[in-house]
């Protein structure tokens, strides 16, 4: 068993939803809490309240953060009965939150003569980040129905100060020229409506970072954008809902690839390889895939037809790649070893795959010097699904003419050997399809 650790620090996008039960540095991460800001007219008379996500703010003086919450569905309704803050429906979109009842939003780019017309979302973290520690960052976005431009390279910038004292650029001055530590890859455009896509990555803290800003940090001329084919909206801009923002400390949770111990199997038998530890936030790729129940999970069943070395490549948040390998030696147990002195030999496979591929489609009792044999199979509810008194008759994975589902079944075997000795066995058999 050989191990190889490859430490890569990549700022990448990956479209899979994962969660780690850890301390989140982001307060109000799914925008469930909100504040109301009173608005007054030119004559100082109260006009109305504007609702914004609590703790979040916009570091440039261009607009408020978009905010939508199903708890506000009856607030500021139009003649149609639709609220400005409605979820799932509001004047700009019909979108369910990724998590909970609420979502926020921002404009990342506008096709306009006024360069830099956009905004950002900023949050002060619960605690400053620690120097030298690795942090796993993710947030989810989806484009508003009313917008018909999509961009790539949306990111997150971590700073020691709030950026409020920085001079924004553009006309009006709305964009920030910063270098985000987390950024989605170029060429991947967030152009799917009502489908949440994740931006994620890891980075090493310099220490003291306590503000996180999310948005587009490129000038208009350097922003890659595409027009959406379904121009059903009316806003020539890239506007996004955002939900479930996470910043967690990940370096202490890195676990490296564990493919398991080298072992020997009878042809037709199987074994689980990999680790049984609970690993969230990891991706797995086994190679080769032949003989595996699933080459993309942590601990697949292996049933190779020939001796095979499987390599596991494991990554954590598309970073910290590590590998390990395990060798499964396959022997033909249908012929007893030449040096055996036993007169009674019994083999019962622990897995079979009745998928009509001509390989391992029927479960048989195997052995030497067997005079009589009976086999009973029960499902997990105790229902007998198969029985035979013929040692040459096996189970094809059906019950009453219908294919049984993939599951773990219980077998009972009674064997009488040629020398008159009788043995009973019971155990589990796994049916895979």
C-alpha cells in the first residue's frame, strides 16, 4: 500500500453541494435575519422602511443589497399582490432559496455607458482569521430572471479593513479593484436560472482578515460576459441571488486517502475497499473502475475478475490532493489447493450481481465432497425469497418472477458432506445490480 500526498492550493469552482458541521465564521450566512432602514422624503417626513440582510452591507455607495424573504411576502406589495421582497416570487425573479426562507443578491456587471455600475455584498466575520490557517470558502448563486447577461470569475476578497475607505472606480464609482483569494474559473459563466451553482475554494490566511466582500473585482473591459439566449428579462446586467455563505477552518480536518489493506479474494467474491470514516467535503476517484460498484464513492465494493491494483485519488474542496492504492489478489477457489488435506470444503460468495451479463449472475453453493445441500434466502423483513434442496440449483436474484432489489439478504445453508458430516451456516449476501 503506497501513499502519495500532493498539496495543491487551488481557487476553483466545483458544482457539488457539500456541508461540514463546523464553526462558520460568517454571521447570518443564509440571510434569514434582516434589518429595516427608515427612508425619509425631502421634507424629512417618514416615507417607508427598506429591508436589508442583517450584518451585510454594500461597501460602495451605489445601491442597497437586494433582499428577499418569505416572511416579508405581505410587505410593500404591488397591485398584483407581489411583494418587493417576496419569496419565491418578486418583481425580478421567481426563485426558491438554496437554504431556509431568505436570499440576498447583487449586481456584478451592467452593460452601460456608465462604467462600473454594480454593487457588492460585505460581511464582518465573527472572528479575525488566523495566520497560516487554511480556510474553506463557499457560497451559492443563481441569476435573476429579469437579467440576461452572465459573467464568470465571481469571487470573494478577504481584508483586514472594510474597504469603505478605499476609493472605488468607475462612473459612477461603484467597483473595487481588488485581488480576490477565492474566484471561480475563467470561462465558467453562471448562466443557469433557478439552479444554484457553488463558488468555492481554499486559501491561507495572512492573519487578521475580518471582512469578506463578494462580487466582481474586474473592470468592465476585463469582465467576460455572455448574453443569455432566453432574453425574457429587461435588465442588461448580470444580477445574482446569493445564499448560504460559508467560511470554515479546514486545515485541521484534512484526511488523506486510505485505500485499505492488500487482500486476497476468491473469484466471484467481493470486499469493501477504502475507509469507513465519515468524510464530508471530499471527492473520490478510483482507477481502474472495472470491478467496482461505484468508482466515485469513498468505499466501493470491489469484485475484480483478475488481480488488480486500485488507486484512490482523493481531494478536499478541490484542494489537498492525496492518493493511495490497494492490491486485490484474485484466486480461483473452485479448485481446492493442491496441498489441502481437508475432505470437506465449502465456499459461499458474499456478493453476486444478477444483471444478465453472464458473470456472477446466479448464487451457487460451492465446495468439494458435498453430498446434499439446502439453501434458504430471506430479505431484511424476514420474508423467504428463495429455497432449494438441490446443490446444483442457485438463486438468480428473483422472487415470484420479479427481480429483487439491490440489498443485503440473509442466507441459511445446511450441508451434508460425503463422509456424513453435516454443517449449518448462516450469513449475509449482497445483491448488486
